[in-house]
């Protein structure tokens, strides 16, 4: 996890952190906002994103809502409140650090995150070797059972998972999922559906099941496939 994308609109703080991390052996790529970060990720191999929350053009939360990758993200913010941390985690961030940033703490957190990612990858490889024979849905408990493994979901996550599973192999448009499961039209900036899908994937991974069963088909929707 050496290739780090550092996203911060403050050039002075960004340059200081870049120099300190490069001295620790990291390869640093910088962006001044979320849009620049999206373009960089499309062109370069990145292992980890260190993402400032408060930026113009596209802030950290907006970046998380719009991204179409599962790269590990450490959020940083000058304002550290429970609501801000929770919002970040709900949008898919993996960690949260308050400013001013301690380079020592950041490198330790990166190392800890790398360990978690390595364990998850190992579990995913093992899970992908599983031959899933029976899938059971428990409406009452919002539980999906795969042979001997069970995933407990929220009601919305359960309904989304079941809807996609029943149409496995098909690309289901976001608008259809939104209307059929969330019971409302898909707004231009509505990211509730993406958040529920992200949370469902995380719960699959936590149960050592492949979160890649739910695939994002860019510009179209989602597709379930074993």
C-alpha cells in the first residue's frame, strides 16, 4: 500500500504532508479536489486515498458518493464530530483522522488498514472458492443464508439483495431498483441506493463472502452474479 492519493485543497498542508510521507517511502500523487481525484484514479494505479472533507468544487463526502471504486479511504478533517465521522463511514470511508495530521499516526493507521485489507483479500479468495449450493431468505429476520454462512441485513438491504438475486445475471437499472425497493424516484443527486449497496457489500465481506457478487455496471445499474 505504497501508492497514496493525497486529496486536499490546501497546497501548503498538502506539500508538507507529501514530503513527510515520501520520506517514509510512500509514492504520493496529489489532487486539489474530488474531481481531480476521480480523473487521477482513472489514469493511475492507486492503493489508498487520504481525503480531506472540506474542499471546494467536490468535497470529500461528494467524492465518496460519486466514486465507482473500492479503494481504502482515510478521511481527514479540521472538524472532528461524531456526525461527521458517521457520515464518512456511511459513505464508505475506512478511517477518520482529525487535523492537524500527525504523520506518525497516519503511517500507523495506513499500516493497520493494510493489514485489514490483506486479511479481507485472503478471506475473499477463500470465499470465492466456495461452491454455494443453497441460498435461503428469511423475510422475518432479514437474513440471507448461504449454506453454513448467514448475513444479517437491514430491511432495505435485504430487499435490495433479494431483488438483485432474483434477477442474477441481469443488469438492473438504478431507477428500477430505486422505485421497486426504495419506493421513490431516483433523483439526480440521490445516493441512498448506492449507500445501501455499499453497506450490503461490506456485510458480505465481513462474513467472508465475495462482495463482488454485486457488481456495478457503470452508467447502467447493478448486476448480481456468483
